[in-house]
């Protein structure tokens, strides 16, 4: 009995298992489990099926779930295929012949589960589901309410620092606050020093607008920080993206703890400078300031005190007082002082005062003096040449050339730009002295020649030319130059032209030669022509160089032959000696050869240098080799 029972149970189980297998295998529906799409784009949900045996009729239906119940949105059966009306998405749906369902354009509410169900006559039905995920990037976050001034001293009060809004994202994005590029932890506990109050608004479009309000109890150091907020959102393929707001800083108000009063000028201040002094505090905002010097109030502007064109009288103690009523009384010293030093150099005084006259040969003594706040130097200069490094300058037995302007320059090395100068003009009186003169040249007899006669001397010399011509006078420095243009007649070519310079103290004269300009090659001064014509010079050198090589080689060979013959002859007669005299003669000869061939380079020169000469003259065994 038991055995029969067991047998029946076994058969039942087997049948049940077979039935289950048939059930499972009858219809198989294949869909894409998850599809991601950006709002506004098109998405296609494929569906296909397989049956374990041929069956009909086949009905394919697409469903969504509404309030816990399935609602058909599209179908395909032997009676036809299409989209159901009145589903709210009818307009945007297309049923494909391949059983796929296409949604276009996708809206936020399309983010849901879709079921594809296949009914295959007697085989029964089966379904499978597709999850559609919709994405939409939110707008760049915008910060508002960040420009109100916040007082740091109100220790109890938490201030709304800023509000960050990022509109129209899907799914819900996240707002993160940053202080100096460091994310602030998301804190909602209002007992913390910093916290955020987030809020979400679902727009009519289904998109989310996120808001986060940042509350802080700011400290003074936060004034230097920059803040921003970032929205973090998802996009297809598990991408996490971010977009940041513009940066902003807090306008914090905090009382003064220190006052600073500084000179803004670079380097030491000297008379004539414009001086700028600045008073500021480490509080915000900057308070009003008052400036004083020796109890006298001065007018400043926004903490700046300017004194134009300072003089030594402006040196002294300046005072700045900050009028900060928020500052902690008694703790903060609100008055600061500044000791302004003004460096100066008095105008340079020269004795004796000019204009100065001295007769040639006399001694001239010049003195220059000044005073300064600092160590200074005095220099005497003439034509930018320094003549003395002290205040005194003595010129013994002056010449006409000593005439000119003497400059005394005073300077304070420790204060750049502090410099004063004065000058005196010295005139040395004496009879004229004609200096270096240049002779004249003409193309041919009868041509016009111009001559310059330049003379020193005071009173200014007068010029007389013999013969005379067209004359003009110019003054260059302490020289007077007379220029004459005349015809180079036969007499002029023969006797030259005489220039005479005279003044009340005497006279000087000079004869100028005038000659006919000859061929450039045969100029009166051949060196001058060569110097002035480098092209010509190199050409000559090259030509001369190559012929010199040939000549030198020939001479060398001839001399060698001659010497060998001579030595051979002498050795035959047994008269060869190694005496100093012979050696000298030989080396002297060699030297001249070396000199002659020097232009050809080292090759020949080394071939014929001294050791060989000695060999030839002194070493008998080598003679065999030479012959
Ligand atoms: C649903 O589809 C998945 C993959 O396409 C498949 O593995 C699964 O067996 C299907 N389920 C049914 C009940 O057909
Ligand atoms: C969809 O229905 C049509 C007739 O309405 C039929 O011809 C077609 O074969 C069906 N498609 C599938 C894949 O069953
Ligand atoms: C500066 O002040 C001095 C007197 O102290 C005066 O002689 C000079 O002209 C002033 N210079 C300018 C540029 O105002
Ligand atoms: C101000 O500076 C000058 C020169 O540097 C100095 O002689 C003077 O004593 C200073 N005054 C004060 C009050 O420090
Ligand atoms: C003569 O002097 C004048 C003016 O100084 C100058 O231009 C000219 O070159 C001089 N001529 C000669 C030949 O030195
Ligand atoms: C210079 O010489 C000329 C002619 O020789 C003469 O007329 C003139 O008075 C002299 N000048 C002086 C200053 O002596």
C-alpha cells in the first residue's frame, strides 16, 4: 500500500515537472532590459519572441503600469496592429511591424517600465519588461543673494550667505558647495557652523529645479576665500557630470585690529619729490582717516596723504588716526605715526663767479661748495671729462685750449637723482695760434680750392689771406675758423697760400700748399692711397702672394743646390768645420729664406727651418743623404 502510494506520488511529480517544463518553454519573450535616452530624443524598444511549437493566433501587446494596473498602449494581432488611443502618449508612439515600440519625442514621464506580452494561442502567454531611463542636463547653477554685507562680529547670528539654483534637470541632480575649491560637506543640522538647506521643485515639464541655501557663521579669514556651487548630474552610460557657478567672495564686515601708516615712495625722498603716504586698517570697510603734522590737520583722501614737491621743511612726524567706531576700544591703537626724512642738496656755489678771464701762462683756481643732509661728492668737469674729484680745481699756466665751460657737479650717492650743478666760463687771452692745417688739392691748374685756417686766441683773431679769395668765418668751441675759396693759379700752385691770424696781442701765420691731384696710383702719399682703398690693397696682395710662392720655391731650390755644391766642394777639400762663424752664416742664410717664404704658410717654412740648417752645416753623416 505504501509502495503504491509512493508510486503514484512519483508519477504525479514527474507529470507536474513535465507540465511545468512545457509551460516554461512554450513562449519566450526577449526585450532590452534597460534603455537610456535624453529627453526630446527618440527611443526604440525592441521585442521578439520564440515558441516551443508553432501556434496561432499570436497577439503581441505593449503595456504600462498605471496606478498598479496594466494599461495597454500598443498591440499587434492577426486583426491588425496599432497604438491605443487616450493613453496620454498616443501621439508619440509608433508600433513597428517588428513588434518594437518607438517613443518620439521622449518626455520625462516616459521614464517608467514597459511590458511586452506575447499570447500564443494554446501555448499560453509570457511577457518581459524594459526599463526606460530618461535624462536631461540641468542649467548652469546661478548664485544669488551673495552680495549683502555680513558682519563678522555678530557671533550669534547665522547668515544666509548665498543661494544656488540649478534649473530643469532629470533625474534629480545634486548641489555641492565649494569654498576655495574644497567641497563643503553636506550638513543639514542647523547647529553646525556651516549648513545648507536644500529644496526641490518639480516643474510642469517634470524636470527638477534644485535650490540650496548656504548658511554660515563667517570669520574674518573667509573674506579671502572664494566660493562657488556645482551641480552634479547623471547622464547615459553611468556618466556623472558637473557644472559650476561663477565664483564669488563674501563681503564681510569686521572691525579694525591694526592700523598701518606707510610711505609709498620707492627709495629715499629728496626735495622736489611728490610724497605719498597711505593709511589703512585690517578692518572692513576702511574707516575715515585724519592726518596731522605737528597738531596741524592735513587733507587726505581715502587714506592717502599726498605732499607735492616736498622741501626739507616737510620732513618730520606725520600722524594718521583711524576713525573706526566698531574697533574694540582700548585694545586697538588707532593712531600711527610716520617719520618722513627729506634729503636735500643745496645749489652748488662756484667762486670766483664767471665769466672768468686769464692771460695765457697764468694760474687759475676754482672753488665750488654746497651743503647737504647727507654725504656728498663734488666734481669738476669740462667737456664731460672729470678734472677733479674735490671742490677745488687748479690749472697752472693756462693755455688757449683751456678756454671753455667748467662744470661743478654735486651729488649725494645714497640718494639717486639728488644732484646739483653750476658752471663757470674761462677765457684765456693770448695772441692767435693757428693749429694743424690741411693742404689743398685741385684737379688742374685754374680749379677752385677751399682751405680752412683754424686759430685759437682771445680776443677773437682776425684773418688775412694772401692771395685773398671768397672768405667766411665760423666759430667752433673756442676756435675761430676762416674758410677761403680761391682759384689755384700758377702762382698759388707755386708759392701756396698764406693765412695770417691777428688780434690786439699779436699774430700767427701759416702757409698752405696747393697741388694738382695726381693719378690715384701715383698719389703724393702712396700710403694714404693704399690705406684708403682696401679693395686695391687685397687685389695686389693676392697677386703678389701667388707669384711670391713661385719665386720663393725657385730661390729655395737654387740656394739648396748651391749650398750642397759648396759643401761638397768644401768637404772634398777637407775645409769644413763646425765653427760658430760658419754656423752663423748658414743660419743667417736660412733666416732670410724663411722670411722670404713666410707668406706661403708654414709648410715651406718648416721645411727650411733652423735644425735642417744646422744639419747641413755641421753634421757630416747627413751629407751623404743630402748628396
Ligand atoms: C526576459 O528577457 C531576458 C533577457 O532578454 C531573458 O533572460 C528572460 O528569460 C526573459 N524572461 C521571460 C519570462 O521570457
Ligand atoms: C502583426 O500583425 C500583422 C497583421 O495585422 C501580421 O501580418 C504580422 O505577421 C504580425 N507581426 C508579427 C511579428 O506577429
Ligand atoms: C617746488 O618748490 C620749490 C620751492 O620749495 C619751487 O621753487 C619750485 O618751483 C617748485 N617746483 C614745482 C614743480 O612746483
Ligand atoms: C626722524 O628721523 C630723523 C632722521 O632720520 C631723526 O633724526 C629723528 O630723530 C627722527 N624723529 C623721531 C621722532 O624719531
Ligand atoms: C673746413 O671747415 C668746414 C667747417 O668747419 C668743414 O665743413 C670743411 O669740411 C673743412 N674743410 C677742410 C678741407 O678741412
Ligand atoms: C690785424 O691785421 C690787419 C691787417 O694786417 C689790420 O688791419 C688790423 O688792424 C689788425 N687787427 C688787430 C686787432 O690788430
